[in-house]
């Protein structure tokens, strides 16, 4: 077991950050913590990377206790905090060399590990980190976190505020790193990234809603979701929420995802209702469940 | 909030009490070669004034140099032989005011006040008696015969700059890492805290040494400041003070979470006390007693005493060992406190 | 759809030294429309937006916002628009009421108007019981909704939203969009940037900026057809990929 978390709780003077959280990450796994801001992801990361003490509970990283063996853990992990943690006034090369020196290694020694990522930012290697775009900063930060060949990589919201192209590339890099045997714990507020993890924990308000593989989470979901489309989307959402047996209605891409309270729901009834409400171009079909649907449902149940 | 509202009050109190060019209870010594009725009267008059406190009676001119080197006594009043006889026979007698002019302002004020007391004495005397007596005062200035202000100015500025560069810059550069989040990465690295701190502090040691050297060189070559004592001792003491300031900076950074707080703490907590309470501008001896006591915990006070003693008085370690030990003690205290305060974790 | 132009730019450019951040962009936004302004990091979105809200002067070209020229009449532009960004929303150490009063004051509303608006806004958001709470104590989602409402205090013709939903949970995100829809129905034009591609689908029309230029501008449906894909995410990836 690469990471083991048992009943961890932590609260700050005003808020409860994480409450009684337990989970495990297997060796070589790409594990995702999925949840919005304020869910407690960063707190959890800080506890596991030994920079914060939990109020209660136990946690081990690479078999080492996060409190007693913190020094040993710090040698074995790579950490990319949520805030961009590089020296803004140093160039790419200077940042890399700096972090290599701190970890008692050199850029050349582990070059093969970061090579694929590094060549993408190499053309700008003399540019100051502060002047890089979001996507490049994130690649540089990843290189820095990898420079000492860590066994476990902790990435706290590496893709927040990054555009879809850079995000896609970033996840491709993570997949390749995983193949090299590195265990990765990553957090993200983007639900679509959840599907790219081996297993995920859905987390909200300091509590874990569900832990499983994305496929299982989706296939074990027992409600049928309908995707509804009409010409006027805003009116559609309002009208669906007025439909007597409605359970939930949320905008979802070009459609509205609708769930009915009734198991024996008949879409034609709904279509009739929408026609009465003067909707046109009505289209109702069963939708493919996504992690985001499940997450929203769990959130509603939790409230 | 405390800083915003408490500080102005504290400052106005400090300035009100400390900023005064009046002198108060200045310690002086008397060398009375005549020991007659008149000199006794004068001495009593001086002793009765609130400006002076007669610390010591000495018996020979040879002792003067030694007492000034110690730095406690700021002036010696010398009554000539046969004072009363001269006064009666020649209607004129001599008093010499010898002052320690390493602090020119104080020296000047002492001279003026003493003159005033003597004049007052003569006037009272002349009312009773018909003859007109006169007292001829001669002033002698030790260490700084031209009363150059730069002689206090250079050591003062050096102290302020070293504090500024070392303490403020160190604390700001460390808190900056906390703000940027780079500290988090440094924490999660095999580096131990000592290495992180030393790495942050080293450039500022270097910078401070250069600064100190430049100030001394400018002082000597541009303003004619003497270096009477050993240059090596001066260098050693300056280095010691740099370390003191750095350890203070580290201490501040262990407490402050943001650059802003670090800056406020260094400015309010270090700079102002240095300027007000170190004796750089306002003589400590004329401050109220509580402030005099507080001034003892300010490292800058001791450093200013030390460099003045070395540069102007040519003092060796034998004379300033006490001040040096105090500085070393303070430094160790700050370092220990910062190590205790330094957190291997956030929060 | 109303065809009255509320934003109109012509060959708008902005250069920083030798670097061209925005390169000759021309587009129109119509009244009451939800206009999505997309682009990769560093594509020039923020720069373009800054010019439109009158806080950055164009190097060349023209832009009319709410009928006023951004170059010469920036103050009038600012009076007629609302702005909300993820970074700056509200003062955390003021209460909800104080924040509303403050921003109302900034936009020149008088005491009575502020009172009226406050009551209306608070009841719409269902925050009656929290009105004297510090904004800092509110959950992120609520803060975003509140700051959107505050951006609308002075009844602006256009609201600019700079990544309004970053980091917000999926449900709150959708509730936020329902507010946007409602506002657009009232005739307010919405100009919004986002990194969530499903949110791009909620817009009436979207533009995609790549390296300072607008590479595509149309309704999401048409764009998907044009690039022969099923989601805006793919449209975006295709466009941005071509360049790299």
C-alpha cells in the first residue's frame, strides 16, 4: 500500500477542513481526489506531505508514518502545491537546477524521467518563470517535483485555471509517469478529469462521498438520466423543475440532464408536458451517466 | 490593529520623553586640586542641580583618560590649585571643563550648563561682596576637538544600515517564500531547517559586510573620522553585530506570515528603537529611568558604544569586553529562540 | 434575437513591445446575448477583455461598448458595464449588506436606491438571514452568486464575467448559469470567459481566441457541425492544436 489514510480529521479555528477521512492508494496507482474548492483537498495533501499535523487519525506514506518519519517521507515524495510554487524571478533552468540541488541530485541524473516534459519547455529555458503561460508554468512545476525521482507524486490541483489543451497534455504526461512506476495522488475540481484516474474519491465539505474506479461509480449508479433538449434552454430548465415528478434538472453541455422520481418514468408524458409549455424542437433520450452526474446527485443527497 | 493604534501612542510617548536635547543627571567627575571653601560651594551647587550627578572625585589628571574610555562619565570639572587664593588675590580663578566629545551634542550642552552654573555662582557672590570676582572657564574636548557631528553620525548610520539590510531583508525574503508557497516545497524536501535558513541568510551576511566596510571607508576618508583602535577588532565587532541583526531577522520571520507583517515588525520593532533609544541621536543619560533601562535590551545601543570606543577612543577589547559579551549573549538568545520557533510544518 | 449591436470592435490590437497580445480582432456582440469568450492561457483573452472594459488602451483599432468608444470615452464605458472576476469579488471582512452598500455607492446609487436594491437582491438570493454575516464566511458558491448580483446593481447594459465559476462545485456552477440565463432574458448582455467547455455550450455564441486572433466565432451548434465533432471541448482542442 502506497498511501494509507485512517480516520483523519483536521479543523481550523473557524472551519472543519476534513472529517474522519479514510482511504488507500495502491502502489503504481493514479488516484484522484475530486471535489470543488473548500472540499478539504489541500488540507489532506498537506497532512500527507507532512507539512501539516492532523487533529486525529493516522496516515502512512510509502509505509512511513507522516508524523514520526516525516524526514524519510520528504526524501521520497514529489509535491506540487496548489499555489504556483516556483521562483518567479529565476529562469526555467535555474529553477530546475535549484530544486535538483536541494534534493541532492542533478538535472542530468534523472533527465530520462523528465525528458518528455522538459523538451516542451526547453525552447524557453532562459525565460523567467514569472513570465511563462499557465500551461508552461505547470509543466515546469511538474519537472521540479520529479527531479529527484520520487516514488510518490502529490499534485494539488495542477490543472486549475489551465486551458483544456494544456490540461489534456498534462494528463497524458501523468499517464506516462504512471507507467514508469510512480504512484500519483492528484486532486482536481474538473469532473471530466476524474475519468482519467484509476480510482477516485469524490470529496465534498471534508467528507468522502464515494471511493471507487470511475467506471464502477458510473455503472453502479442506479438512476436513469435523460438528456432533454428544446429550443429555449433556460425556459426548459425552469419548466422541468416545475414538472410534478421531477427529481433534478441541470444544464449539461447542449442538453439538460433530467432525473425523474418515478422508476417507471415515461418520456412521452414529459414530451407532452413540454409541448403544452410551448417548447419546440423537443428531443428526449437516455443519457450516458458521467462522474459529474453522480457527483451532483451525491451532493444533493448530502445536503 | 495593535500595530496601527498602539504604535503611534508608544511612539509619541517615546519621542516626548526621549527626544530632548536637555541633559539630565549627566555623570561627571570632579578633580578638585584646591579643596577649599569656595570650590566646595561650587561643587555643592553643581551637585544640587538636576543636570549633573557627581559620580566620582579624582585626584590626578592621569585618571581622566581612563574614565573617559569606560564611557560612563561624560565630563570632568577641574579646579586649579589655590582656587580661593587666586580668586581673592587676582579676582580671577580658573576652572577647566573637560568633556568627552565623542557625542558632540552632549559635550556642548554640558559645557553650556556648567558655564551657566558658574556664572550664577559669581553673580550671587558679587552681590554680597564689593569686589568683582571672575571665573575663567576653559573648555577641553576629548576625542573630537572640532565637535564634528559626523563622529556620532557615522556609527549611528552604520548601525541603522546593518540592522536594515540584515534584519529587515532577511525577514522579508523568508516570509516572501511563505507567501509564494515555495516554503511549502522547501519544507517537503530533505533540506533541514538550518540549511534553509543559512541559505537565505548567507547573501545578506555578504551584503552587510560590504555595506559596513563602505561606511567605515567613507567615514574615514571623506569625513576624517579617526580609527584609533584596532581595525581587526572593529571588523570583528561589526561582524558580530551583523550576526545579531540577522538572528533578529530570522526570529521575525518565524513569527510573521506575510512580507507586510515582517516589514512592519522590522520597521516598528527595530528601526525606531534604534533611532530613538540607542543613543544614536538622543543621549541615553538624559532619558527617564524606565527608558534608560529599556535601552539596555537594544543591541544597537551596545554596538554604538563599542564602535565609538574603538574608533574615537582607541579602546581595546579589555575595555569593551562587557559590551561584546552582551551582544554575543543577545545573538545566542535570538538564535535559540528562532530555532525553537522555527516550524518544520505549516501553521 | 435582437440584432442591436452592443459591443462592436474593428481591427482591435494591443502590443506590448514587440509582443502582439491581441492581433486585429473584429467582432460584434448583440444585445441580450450570452457571448462566450474562450481561448487557451496566454491567447490574449484577458488583454482583449481589459480593453473592452476600458482599463487598457488599444494600440490600434476601435471598439464601441454600450455605444461608447473605449479609447476616448472609457469613463462612460465603465458606467454602463458590470464586471466580475474570480479573483476580485467582494471584501471578505465586510458583511453582505456593507458590501452591497459600498458597491452601490461606487456606482453612484443614492441611499434609497441602495436600500431598495439591497432588499431585492437579498430576497432573490434567499440571503435574508445572512445579511449581517461577513462575506468571508460564505461558501465560495454563494460569494460568486452575490458578486454577480453586485455587478448588476447599477443595471448595466453588459456584464463581463471573467472565469466566474472556477473551482465552484457542479451544482452551484449550474445555479450560477441559471442566474446568467435569467439576467440575459431581462435583456442584459453577458460576456463570459471560462475554462469549462460544457459551459461554452450554454452560450448563444462563442468565440475562440488562438494566439491573439479570433479563430472561430459562431453558435456552439454550428461550430460543432463545422468541425464535425460532438462537443465544444473537441472543437477547442482541434483549433488550439492546429497552431502548436
